[in-house]
C-alpha cells in the first residue's frame, strides 16, 4: 500500500510539474510584437521594466510564447529580422507602424498580473488621438501561418477605464477591403487578468484588454485601431500594447485556457 501511495504521489507530482512548465500553446507557431518599449510617459516607479527578455513567456495562457520582438517609437519599421516564438529569424517579414504617440498605463495596469512578463506586455502602448487612427502593417507572413490559417490577438490596456474605440484588420494594398470587421473596445479599469472584449451587438460593449480575430490566411495585413468608431468617454482611446499572430491549432493541441473569457468575436 505504501509503495502504491508513493507511485500515486510521484505520478501526481509529475502531472503538476508538467502543467506548470508546459506552455498552453506548445507546438503552435507564433510571432509576438511588443510596442512602445522606449516610452517615457505614463509610467510608475513600481513598474520599471519596459521590455520583454527572450525567455519571458507572455500572452494569453492558451497561446503564451517566448521571444517577443521589442519595438520602439510611435512611427517606425523594424529593421532587424523579426523572430518567431522559437527565436528563429524571419528575414522576409516586415513590420511598419504609425501612431500619434506612445504612452504607459501606470497605476491602471499595476494590478494586472503584477511581477510577471504579462504585466510588461500590457504596460506601454501605441496611443491614438481623438479622433485618430493607429496602423500596423505586417507583410510577407510565412507559410506556417498562411497555409492553415492564423489568429491575431491585439492586446490593449490603457491608462483610464471606460475609454474606448475599435480594432479591425484590412488589406494593406487596398484599405477599403475589410479582412476582419471592427470590434468595439472599452478600456478596463484596474484589471487583474486577461479579459476579452466581446462584440455582442451594436451599441453593446464589454470592457476588456484584448481582442482576437480568427481564421486569417492573408500574407499581408494591416491592423487598425481607431477612435472614429465606437468612441467612448470624452477622451476616446484604442491602445495597442502588443500584437500576436498564432497558427491555427493542430489536432490534440491545447484549447482555450480555463478561467478566462475566451468566447470568440470574429
């Protein structure tokens, strides 16, 4: 009996260890873009870290990854090769962005998974004006994403709850061609975890700090955030802290993370 107990205990510990060390998105190909890592506004002393280290694992648990690309400036292009979640360079992938400014969410983001890389991911952001647009053009995406399709996660946590706007995806060759319809967004107030903004009907918005667009196959996309759609409060905003492109899950891969609002919105 004692030997059996030891075996059960050992097996239980192995399962716990596996659950703690394995990433929910293991086996998925992804690209992570972290913006405004050179920001100097809206910061607080208790959150001094602005960049993600190569070994930092961040993002929604179901798709969390290492090797985020740290990007600087409100308007820029990434010159070194973008890397994937395994640290491999993707020499042909291009990323260009244009925003009115950059900012940090300061005290409003302090309680968001404090002390973790996720807190860093959801700290500084591309900021837009009112009315205004932010555009991020991503080109020459690899076949690991385009062949079977991919999802785009837009992470956004601003400095004031209740402000809002919308996010959408268009064809950069013709910005009138909508690849994914605009999703309403309302900023969270002092969130403690990931919460999805759900498009649950015209004029009805749920507060949150990320949106997700499913089932893209285009090699070139432009992610847009705007305060000209779904403007909320006297100072509308639609910040972008980071963008993650994730390959469609393979059979047997982990599904949605538990304990989080993971319903789809597009």
